[in-house]
């Protein structure tokens, strides 16, 4: 494992806290994701967006848009869900992982007290749905919750998703899948399609990305989504030294095929970014070899960033 990928020290210095809904019995422990951060008044957890204000748990990223764009559904790495259609993409800021190779680090690694947050514009659920409806004539079928990790603000996603469904729109999310089982179950009842990242196929790898036990959690998320009948596609960014182990990748493909060999798998090429700027891009020969391995057990395999 490359030394550049060990972010354990970085996490140790992160602000203590994070939190969840005001209805929770323990108002000092966040149950949005497995970090279960402990909060104190005005402090933040790993995601940098959730805190306690006047004794109540609040999401400071709720409706705070840093990006709104009309995207092809394929750009969400959803190749087999209404291909050729468009979605209105919404992104905010913050993330509960610390991937040093993050492709959207300017917003995902931002927190509620930083420059990105102060420049964000509030978009209510009603406004977001209205915007999507206005774009229907251009082929827009719904809303994508994307760019940063959408499930660190599950209240906003579900408020929007309910209204979108009432208006006849679909909801899709691009997520790391590192979320509590209760929040995940709630979200699945409002989502039509998901692209879920499998960052790597080892617990050691997830620990280095700041997500102890992450592989088991993400596998559980994918299995639950498939069982719930939500359209699922999976992305693995093939990062040198982290997710390019051929034996582990074979295990990943075998596991996915056991769930459903029709699950599309996107193999994405890594390019230097964020704190992994010194690394070399993924060798194209590695991507081609991985595609051949995946195609032996999965029906739909795609290469990205090539």
C-alpha cells in the first residue's frame, strides 16, 4: 500500500463530532454512518457538515448547493438505467471518507466553516424539483444526488426525493455506500437507481481511507439495494497500490456475480489528484486485464476515464 494513502493521522486530527436527526434519543452521537461521531455544541465530525446547535442536531449542508448541472445519465456512471436521458445533478459539500485520490476534493473535503460552504447557495427541495420539472422538455427524467457524498445529509435527499416522486420524477444517487443500515433502508425506499463505489476489496484499504470496517458496510449496502429492487451499478476506481490487486479484484467480481451477474461494473482509470498527485495514472493494460477478468463473471463491464 502506498504511504501516500495512509490518512489515519489526518483523521486523528479531524474535529471531533458529527450527528444526525433531532428525533434520535442520543443527541450526542451521529448515526448517519458507521463513524458514529460524538458531538459537542458547535463542533463537527468527520464529514465536516453535521453539528449541534442549541442542543439540537442540525445538518449545515442541508440544501447548500455548490453545483447544479444538467448531465447525461451515463455521466453518473449509470449505463443501463434510462440510457440517453438527462438528470439534474445536485451537489453540496463534505464527505465521510478521506480518499487522498478524490476527484472532487474541492467540495468533498470542504467543511461547513470553509470558503466553499460560504459560497454555496440554498436550494429548497421545492426549488430543486421545480428546476427538474422545467427541464423535462430537454429529456430530464429526474434528479441525481452526486458530486459529494449525498448521504451525509440524508434529510435533504429524502425531502427532495419524496417531492420528486410525487411529481413523477426519478431519483438517483452516486454514493460511497458507507452509511448506517437504518439511514440506508430509508433512502432505498426513495431511490430508483444507485451507483455505489467499491473503493477497494480489502478492509485494510478502507481503513487507510478513513473508513474502518468499510468493505463490510459497502457490501451490505450493495446487497440491500439489490434485494430492495433498486437499480444498482458499481464503480471501482483502479488506483495503483490500492485497488489494482488482481487476486482481490477477482474476489470482488465473484462476489458481485453471486448477487447478480447483471449488475454493471464500471472500471475507472485513476489520474493524479488531490493528495495523490505524485502517483502515475492507471496503466491502460491493467484496465484491459481487469475488464477481461470481470467479463468472465459479469454481463456488463465498462471502462471509464480512458
